[in-house]
C-alpha cells in the first residue's frame, strides 16, 4: 500500500457511516434548529417568519414545570441508581467469571422485556390493590393504600428498574478491570480497606460511573412509556409533551424548541459531570495537585 | 530487621506453591530468592507482605509473629513484579502514598518524597503521571514509593525483569548501592542467576516450593549441594555413577563405562553405594593440565567456539562429552579432531546425589 492510500483509507472507511449520520442525524438536527425559530399558525409551520416565540412559550409555567419535573425526576433516578449500582458492581466484579456472567444476565433481563409489559408488571406490585399494599395492609402497617403509582414515585421506581443496567455495566467493566495489584499495593503501603476504596478503587472507577450516569440520565430524560403508564396524566414529562406538541398539535416550531432545550440541558450536565470527575480525581491527591 | 520464615506452606489446588520453606534473613542483609518460573518466589513474597495467607508456618519479623497481621499493618513494603503504580496519581503522589497513610505531617511528606525521588534519580519528574515516564523510571518510582516509608524489610519481585539489558545492569548497581546506603533488609526475587550473584549477600535457591540450598553466591556456584542447584546456577560437566569410597574429604565415583572420578566432599555427602554424580564447571577444566590438576582424561576435540573472553571447547572422552571454557591465549586453540589432555583439581569437583 502506498503512503497516499494509507492516508486516505481511514477516511474512506468512515465515509458510509458519516454519510448516514449526515443524512439521518445532522440534517434533521439543523432542520430542527431552523424550525425552532420559525413562526406557527394553525395551518402549520410558517417558514416565512423568524421569531423567538417558541422559546418564550417554554417559559410558560406549564412548559417550564414539565421541564423542571423531567429534569428533577431524571436526576433523582440517576442518583439513586448510582448509589444502588455501585455496591452491586463491586460485588459482581469480585466474583468468578461464570457467576459474573450469570448475575449480569440477571440484571440485564429487565432490558430484554418490553417496556409496556414491565410497566404492567409494576402495576401488579405497586397498585392500590397490588402486592406491596396488600402486604402492608395485612401486617397492619397502613389503613389506606400507600400511593405508589400514578405519581412521581411510580415513575422513579419503574425507571430505576428499567435503566439500572446502564450504570451497572460500565461500572462493573471498570471495577473488574482494575489490576488487583493496585489494591494490594495500597494495602501494602498502609491503606486500610476504606482508604483503598477511597483513594484507589473509587477514583479509578469514577469515569465509568459518570459515563453510566450520563447514559442513564439521558435515557431517563427521553423515557416515554414508563412515565406514561406509571405516572399517569398527572406526571407529565417532556417526552410525552413533545409527542403531543409534534404529532397531535403539529406545532413543529415549539417541538423543535423543546428538543433544543433538552439537548442543551443534557450537554451542560455532561460537561458538568466531567468537571466532577476531574475534581474528584484531584481530591485523592496530596501534594502533587497544584 | 531480621526476618524469619518457619516451615511456611501454601497450596493452590493441587499445586504446593510453598512446600515447607524455612529461612532466616539477617538485619541489613541483601537476600535473594532464586528459582525457575513457578517455583513459588512471588507467593513467598506475598506471604511476607500479607497478601497471601499461608496454610501453615509462620512469618516472624524482628521476633514478632506477623503471620496473621493484616496487610496494612505490616512494616514491609513490596515492589511489585509489574510495579503496580497508581495510574491516577502523579509520581509525587505515588511516592507520598505510604506517608499519607502513616499520617506524616505535610511538610515532612514534601521533603521526604523529594529526597526519595532524588535517591532514585527522579528529581523533577514528580508532576508526571506513571504513563508519562519510561519503564526504567517507573521501576524507580516503585522503588522510591517502597523505600520512602523506611520499612523494616524491602521486598523486590523481579524489579528489573522488564528492562533492557543495559538499563538492567545499571539498575542492579544502583539498587545495590541504594540498599547499602539505606542499610535496609532486602529480599530480591529473581530467576536470573547473574542478577542474584551480582547483588546478594546470600541466596536461597528454590525448586517447586522448596529450598534447595542457602548460601553465598560463591557457595552456590562453587559448592552446589544438589543436582538442581548445580545445573540451575550454570553449566556443568556431569559424571553419573555409584560412590565407591569416601575418605579424607574425597569421594570417588565409578561410572558405568568404568571411569573413576573424584570430588571433594563434606560430611553430609552421599555414602558408598549411593548413586551420585561428580560435577565440574567448564571453566575449571584445563587444557594440558598442570601438576595440581589430578583428574585427567584423554579426549578428542569436537568443536571450538571463540567467545571473545574465553574459548568454549567441546570434547569427547570415551562415552563422556566434556565442556571446557579455556582462557584465550596467544597460541591458537587445538583444532577439531586433535587429541588433547583435559584435567581439573579434585577440589574443584563436587559430588551431588543422583536426582
Ligand atoms: N492465586 C493463585 N491461584 C492458583 N495458583 C497460583 C496462584 N498464585 C500462584 N499459583 C501457582 O503457584 C505456583 C507458584 O507461583 P508463583 O507466582 O509464586 O511463582 P514464581 O516463582 O513467582 O514464578 P515467576 O518467576 O513466573 O514469577 C505456580 O504453579 C502458580 O501457578
Ligand atoms: Mg513471580
């Protein structure tokens, strides 16, 4: 192979994917940016006018409230998932190969089941006459049923379950990949188990934890069926609203503006989380950080 | 501090990684564990460090039994076979780690780390990450990290095996020099005989989890007590047979071909009737031997190889093949096919039991 071909071959190999991404992703994105600045009339999108009307409308208490709720629920889910997944990942990572594979499969299984089926499954457990409330009542712990669904609690429970694996998998991979000699080296230098965790295991797995949390968070923000089925009409989230605005009202400018806000908010959070990783790493250092 | 291993044992499944090891390392000594791959060297070091718990036996440090003491509470530091530097910490922080764990004051940490880095000639590299320094420098970071806490015993697990030949030679000298200066009891694990010979006060030769022989480099090389030690520590001419007589510190062995060969022996040598081998190092074999070389044979030269500092001659004497490393002189060495007389002193030959 001559030098010229070697130089161009990587680009050539990237071409098909780049083309698909341009047509299927980049063009619609640009189109959405443009749409969000157009006016809207009952007859549809008005490409002749340029306006910030769609964005101003998002400041309406109703829309702002939906955004706020979606963001809050998504963050709560990600935070709880991170806390729950970490010990699981630690446990799985120290098992033998076969047990690891088996347990990961178990944790992956919810992802293999249709979201709607999962949601109905949760209904059986969380409903006013569901398993949990029946048990609570039988034990005499409650008089009235505890509301576990058709509210934010239901959405949070359902999505923690549904999106758990996106935090667990990268975290497990990172923890299993840490050379055990590093932990022994830390112990050998006088670190107790907690110090080994704080100064070696945690910082080395932090990037993976953050990656998992970001994926988890974006999945939460985009979740559609679970909030609809477990949250009901009272817990409206952005994805459901976007569906109504785009496909029922056919208000494309407003829909596009919603997408832009969602995109920017997510990007901001991604950048923020990377900052957290960086400062978390700096925190384990002693003298070298300056 | 003196370190003692008492009848240490550790099995992994069917493998006896440590099979009854007992030895005592004196304060300030540079001691090597030498043996082939898989003989249990790393497992012994890990047992001393507390990473591996032995099935039986005891590790005694300065008179205190530390066999059950947890990893972090032992005053023993280990330089890992793969260095195990913390990739997320700078060189400085890697070295500072042990001091921080010991709650040393910040100002003192700073000076001690700088000192340790200077000691291993890494001053100025503190702000780099392990991935940003060379293999040889990483090795020295690992050494500094282990030395800076001033442990009672320093454990080195093949610390030089990843380096190229030149750097390895350099580091051998440096390591020994640092050890002398700091005066720290050190155990080096290696499968490289030259490394063990060049650096150690004493060596324990290991085979399949057992100690074959403990001695100074000279003792190991010149007076090996077992066939394994003899052949592992260098090349040997072997004469296998049966011990005929032992007298006055001399034993003679009769080979099946009817040859009689003698060797100097100690009291614990195999007695008459035992199957044994007489062994002689190639460089002890001389051409046209002088009067004091009382073991002689007539041989026919098979090949001669010029090695620069010496000449390796392969010769045949009846059924026996002989290796001789001869000094390079002015006279040309005998050509293949030539008849020669080869000989050595009885004192240079050793007797070992048949393996
Ligand atoms: N954790 C373990 N599980 C099972 N077997 C092990 C374990 N550690 C060591 N062994 C076995 O114990 C024996 C001794 O291993 P060890 O690592 O101590 O050898 P070594 O002398 O350090 O070898 P090398 O020179 O190759 O590093 C080997 O047969 C090895 O396979
Ligand atoms: Mg080893």
